[in-house]
C-alpha cells in the first residue's frame, strides 16, 4: 500500500509545526466568522418558511448557497488573524527568539507562513473562479423557480385570491408546503362551474405541468343545462395550475458569471457599455482575490514576525496591523465599487497592493520593529504616575 509522506517530511519539523498552527487557526476563524455572518444573513430570509411554506431543508439549502461568497470575503481576514495568533504564540513561548539565536533569519522564518498562504490562496482562487459563481447561479435559479410559483407566492392563508375567473382560498400553510383547507371556485369554462373543497393539497411539478394535488375532498360540477350539480368525492385529485406557473427566465449578473464569460460576454446578452465595465471590474476582483492573502500575510509578518523579548509589548503592533489591514481592505472595496464608473480605480488597487507588499518586505529586510513612539510611552507613563494621586484624592 502506497503511503503518502507526512507534512514534516516535505517541509521539515519546524516548518510543518508552523504550517499546522496557521492552518488550524485559519480553519477555526474562517468557520466561526462565516457561520456568524451566515446566520445573520439567513435570518433575513426566514419568511421563506413562514409565508411561502417552504421546508427547513429548502431554507438551509437556499441560504447556504451564499456561504462560498462569504468565505471568499472572510478568508484573507481569517488568514491575518491566524498568522497573528501564530506569531504571538511563538513570541510568547520565546520560540521566535530561540529560532533567531539558532541562526534562522526572518527571510527563512517567513517560509512556512508563505506555504500556509499558498494553501489559502488556492482555496480562495477555487472559490473565486468556480465555486462561488456556481453557487450564486444555483441560488438565482432556485429563487426564480420559487418566484414563478404563483400558489407559493400569491396564496395567503384565510384570504380569497382571484386569478382571472379562478378563486382560491386556503385555511393555513403547514410544514413541507402542505396547504390545509383548500377551496377552489373555477369559472373558466363558459359551459360549467366547478367548486372543489379538500382537506389538504400540495403543488407538484412534472413534465406535463404544474398541478395542485388535493386530498380527501369533494368536487361539485354545475353544468349550464342541468339544475342539480354533480357531486363526486375523491381521495386524490390533480387540479391543473400550469397556466399560472410560467417557466422562470434566469438572467445572471456579473457576480454570477464565470471568468470566461467575464472575459468574453455571450453575444446574446447585448450588454450596454456600463454593464461591460461592471464585468471588467468583476474580472479584476476575481484575479485579485488570491493576491490579498499574500499581501496580508506579509503585512502580519512585517509587524509581528521579527524577534523581540517578552518585555516588549506587542499590543501596539497588533493594533497597527489590524488598522493597516482594514485600511487596505476597505480601500480595495472602494476601488471595486468605483471601477465600473472609473476604470482607473482597478489599476489604483493593483498599485496599492504592490506598494503595501513592497513596504512590508522592506520592513522585514531592514529588521524594523513596530513599537509605540517614545512620546506615547512618556504620556502613558506620566498618566500612570498620576493615577495614585487621583485615587488618594
């Protein structure tokens, strides 16, 4: 039996140890943040179950299709937190100082972090190129199908709904899309009138059309040339609703397109120039998505990767790192927003990432340690000196 070599055999014990720390922290942060944000977004669609009678599985399925897009946005931030946690742990345990004393340079120490970053970047690229667009396309199709379902969208419990010469009423909606207490008054035929009363019903779709399958009821047929109605009891009766359920027309926006469609939009779309600019901006967003993990990982190492004693505080460096990362990410979002109207914003974003990466590499090579300014330290020292006098007063 073929055995795959362990991670330590590929990278070495120290590198494998650091890669495992980063990836475990990254997975925990990514799952936690994505889960929290997904729950807050999913609660907005809770009416899908209540007002339209969809099942919990349908609700989770529809809202879950947005998870890849959330993970795509959160992954670079989760990597920053993971690298920061790992570097802080190595420093707290004095491992960074030991490795530096053993002759490991910062350029050598950053290697396992870059290995972890490559893994994250490949993950982000797979989300950006295929998984996220495919899930968003499925979400668009699913929403279109639900939106085209007249019975699911129009019928409200306890109300009489007129669809032309057809009147429907249901007493309540039950889980699983079941309609309880169904009444139908069908006057579409000029020669007869049909009333249907059933205990329950459910919409079923097949190749022949859309049908309201009724259970345990009776049908009354009033023909124009007859005085007495014909009444028939039934256990199951399929009422044709095909004319009220049109085939949904699905149109994908730029975020739901694959990269090949962004590069060369389908001719049948007949896109206006403004929409073409949106496609172009979305294409560059996809291309830059795998770059952000590298930029953020280098920034984290520049702020926290250099060896320092345990007496040197790291809170200031961590605060400055988070501020810098959020500034870069927000600036990137602003450039992406401006790109359709101002195409030059795309190139501004590329230049920003190159400049930030270059400054971070320069800090690493020059051995610049991020510490609070001396003036700030003197201010807090004087403030602490005054605290006892304030307490005595």
